[in-house]
C-alpha cells in the first residue's frame, strides 16, 4: 500500500454524505477499534436518542465480531476501516484504536465526510496531531476528543473557583498518576505466531516491523513507545487538559524531564518513574508518574472518594492547585478544598464533593455537536493542545535537557535534534501516510 492509495481511498466520498441532521434525525455511527474502551463508550453514545451503530471495524476480527453482535443484526463488521468509511449512510465514526492509528483514521474519516469522536490521546506525535486539526477544518467536520473532563460539571466548578481568585494567586499546579506495578509490570511472554483473524501488519502500521507478541497488543500496547506514550499520555492527557481548562492555558514555554526504570522488569519500554516540569506563562506545572506506589498525594478528607482508589488513604490520580489562600485537589469524580494555614487573604472554607464519571455526558455532547454543527468543548484543537503537553514531556525525557517550545511555530527553539522527535522518527515507508 502506498501513501497515495492510502490517502486517496476515500478522499472524494464526503460530498455524498449527509451534511445537515435535524434534531430528530437518526445519527448513524461506525465504530473503528472494537476493544473494551471502544465498546464501552459506544454503548454510552447509543444511549443518546436516535443513535445507531451500523458498522464496526477492527484489524482483529474477534473484536470486530464481538462488537457487531453488540451493535445488532443489521450491523456489518470490517477488518479494514476504510471499507467502513466508504459507507454513504454513516454520519460519524468513533475512533478507539491504539494511539498510533488515531490520526490516520480521523483524517481519512474527515476526508470521507464523517464527523469523528477520537479517543485520547488524540495522536501519537505532534506533527500528525496538527494534520488532524487541519483535516477537521478543511473538510468542515465535527471532531471531538475523548477528554470527558470537559463535560464534567464539577470541573466547571473547579474552573470557576480557581479563576474567581477564591484560592488566591495560583502559580503552582501538580498533576500525578500513581499505581504500584512493582516488580513485574505488564510481565513478559515469548513471541508467538499471529493469532487467527488478526492483520498484524496493518496493526503495526507506521510502527517498526516486529514479531507478534501479545504484550504489544490489546490493553498493554500503551507500554510501548511504538504505539503510545506510557502513563503520561494515557492517564496524564486528561489531567493536562483539565489544567489547561482551569488555568486558561494552552501550551508550555519550557519543558524539562527526568525519569528511569528503577524496579520494573517487563516487556515495555516506558519509565517506571517520570517527572516533568513545565513552565507556563503564569505558573509552573509539575507532572509525576510513578508505577512503584499507589498512594499518590496521600490521605484525604473522610468520605472523599478518588478515581481508581484501592485503599482508605490513596489519591492515585489527580491535580492540585496551590493558591496563596488555599489549595484545591481534584480528580475525575470530585474535588476538595483546604484553607492555607497562613493565607494571603480570605481563606476558602474546607469543602469536598463527589460525583460520577462524565463519559456518558461527553458521548451525548458529541451527538449533539453532530446535529447542531457547533464545535464541542473538547474540539480537536483543544484535544491536540492537551495531548501535545505529555508528548513534549516524553521528548524532553528522551533528549535529556531543558527544551524551549514555540507554540506558534509548533517547534523547539534552536534545537534541531529535538525537532526530529515531533514526528515518528523512522516510519515504515509503505504506511507513511503522514508523509
């Protein structure tokens, strides 16, 4: 398959798809990537009125068939998602493939006249992420990133609290993702023959050619830089997006990182401890990923729950906004506020609240955007900016020095070596759709 064939397969289809949907028209959706996350979000999206999943696609036919059975007797399963994009009756697609296929599926869907819900992180590297934004604008498509914090009412409250000045001046923010995977991590298994029904070459796409290994497939693909970026792009992307929302920020100015594989001995290639420091125009952001402990920031207020908490005291994921009057800790299902022991001004009252995950609201928001043609809160530009932050952190870790980021030019200032990492360094030419 050459690049021209790959990109040209659906370029002329868009004009034949429906361009405007009424409030009561059925929205017909195709699912691209039929693993557990894809089927879960698709099931929530189908809860919105008049939504039908008419087709599914996955390089692994076992997953495709499982999703087809869920979608209903009239649904069709494909191994090559480009066949799904040829369907003129499909209005939108949900892209929940491994990260390294997000951009290709999204760009081709836009060319085919489909709106897109693309899971986070929206891209594998900076250059392809910009191409996704460009495609959405060029073909006038709704493209929503799967960053459900943007649809969470409690994060809108957090934004209001911080921007109102109730915490005083906030110039330091922490983000963390903790889990104890010591010492075996995702483990190791030998290479094996490719399973029946899997197009392994298609799965690898632009990534380097390697023998089939189950650890590089399905849920554990995230631990390999060939296909993803580790914890910082997986869980971290959500929290970078929230920091951007709450702090009214879009991009850092400088990035420096350090990390190592101290303890975990597994098949993956991401560090088990990673710390990245970002300088934004008006605050410092410290990101922490630790795969050797599940505590995170430690004890919390009585009755307070945290996302993926496993014990009484842990805060495994979240953000902290440190102000001169008080500090706010937040995560996907709630937040809590503490007064500073020596506030600059009036301290906030101690408070905590819990709610539920907002994915169902986010799925409904996409359907609404498809109908109204209004850009969603998690528009692809927003998703790209928030995905860029962890990608920049990984580049700083790889390069091993402080980097200066020009957000307008989307390149590092005076650093040709670092700029080479803005795209996949050595893509397989037959799959080099990004050019």
